[in-house]
């Protein structure tokens, strides 16, 4: 074999080997790319599946929220709570690590609180039902302006005193400086409210006994009563609680008959009764109170009084002998007094025989008048150790309240003599 032929064969072999190496590498790279793509596809599918699962749970949570908006829905919810496994698990187990998915959903809904010292997320069925009970038990919660704040320790706002100056002038007259607006700063601190209802171990073990309703009733009643009382008569900083809109130790009073309305005070209208009509609400008192409210607030005005005071008001008649009270026969709608809704605030005074005068009836545009500040939602810690034979459900909230604009809520003061 000639040298030329040998060289040609060697060249062909070398080229073939190079081609084979390159082709094998290409095939190997392609396989790796396919495997990588398959892995990414699988991960994506898992993400989609997880998202769909969370969405389904979120939809279920939404259904629960809707159920809490009516009496019929609450009955359905009570029945659901007896068959809801996650609810029963929370009651009967240690409460740890059982609600990861629900926590994700409730974080989106803004209804979860987790404390660094061991607070656990509250199942939606508890949180929503308790909140609904609070609103139904305490009318001020449904009337006042309720805001939720973030990291700060309270709410801070400004009220325009509406005292900017203006004047008339000729075409070429000298324009002097006019007064600028001034503002009043309003600070409402969030305080801590707690409740520690207990269930016996036997009640928990006997699930058909209805422990769900027992827990919800205990929480709802404790929290609603405490909140309502504080929003009306709370002593503020001195007692670590919200500032009540009728607490004269927190707010000074301002008589509307002699002074302009004050935004950060209890604005009062004096009753006309004296002598034989003292300690009595007169028909003219109602009209004086109504028309002490400025036009900007008047159309949304609503009365509030204790039910025993309402009983007396229902008997008032005009000069023609007609009752001023207007019953409302529509379900869920409040009765009316001289055309405006009236509500029972049973933490207001129940008697007109009060030394210094009874703060008997408030007429307000409540959204502008009083502000409720929620800092931390419902937190619940299950404690089976502190009390032998019982489980303590340690519950806490951070909430504040105070007069935001006293101009929007004058109160009738009935003289004692």
C-alpha cells in the first residue's frame, strides 16, 4: 500500500473520530436540555397545582365570609363548624402547624395575627364569626369609622378647623393677607384587649356537645361588651383603653349655645327642662339637638341612647298629640325619631337623674364623629396546661378609639334640676 493511500485512510479515520465525538456531545447536550426542560415543566405544573389548591381554599374562605353577613348564614356556619375538621383540630389538638395553607389565604384576606411569643393563626370560621358577633352586639362598631393600621402604635390625623380667611375688594383695591387654615391633630392609640375563655377537657372530648358554639359565644360576648363600653365611656390613657365619646375626664365639654363647635371636645346641647320638667327630655330638646348639627353632617345623622332613655323618648308627642317616634317595619332597619334612625347604645346612661346633668342622647354623623382603630386582629393561643382539666383559649386584640371630629356629634345634656 502506497504512502499516499495510508495518509488518506488515516485522515478519514481522524475525521470520523472527530465527527463521532462532536455528534455524541451534541446528542448528550440535547438529552440534558430535554431533561432540564422536563424538570422545569414539572416544577411549573406543581406551582400551578398549588396555586389552584390555594385558590380553592380562598374561595371556600370567601364563602365563609359571606355566610357571616346574615342571620341565616350564621346558622349555616354554625352547622358547618360542627363538621369542619380543621376547626375541630384546632380545638382538640395543640394548634401548632395545622393551618399553613389557611394562614396563607388569611394573610391575603388580612384576617390573621401571628405573635412572636407564640400566637397562632385563627381558623377563618372562628375569626369571621367572632367579628360578626362583635358588630351585631355593639352598634357603634357598625356606625363609626373603622380603620386598620400597620406598624405604628396608633392613628394620627389632622382636622381642618375651617377658619381660612377671605374678603371682598374692589378691582384695584389693595389685597391684604388673609388667615390661613389651622388644623387640630388627633392621636388615637391602640390598646390591648384580651379574653381567656375556658372549656373543660370533657366538653372538648364530647364533640357533639357543641364546643364550637360555646367558644364563639364566649369570645364574641367578652370582646363586644368590653369594646362597646370603652368606646362610649373608656377612660383612655389613664386606664389603658380607648377614649369614650362621653368620658368627661378625657374630653372637656363645649356648650354649643355659647361657643363655636370644637373638634376635639364633647359638644353639648343643654336640655330645656327646669323645675317640674327637670330630669325630662322634651320634644323641643330633640329639635334643638338635631339642628345643632351642621348641614354637612345632618343628612347622615343618627341618634344613639340607652334603651330605657329610648323608652321615654318613644312617649314624646308634638303639639298636635302625634308621637314623634316612627317605627320601622322593614326587617333589620332601625326605628326613626323625627326622620332619623335611632340605635340602642346600652353603655350610655340609663337614667336622667345624674348629678351635673345626664348625657342622654347623642346625634351624630358617626363616620365623621368617632374613629375605631384596629392594630392587631384576633390572636388565639390554646393553653391546655395552666388550669388542670381545662383548656384556656388566650385571646388578644389591639384596638383603640376616640372622638375624631366632635363637631359631627353633639350630645343632649338633661339638667337634674
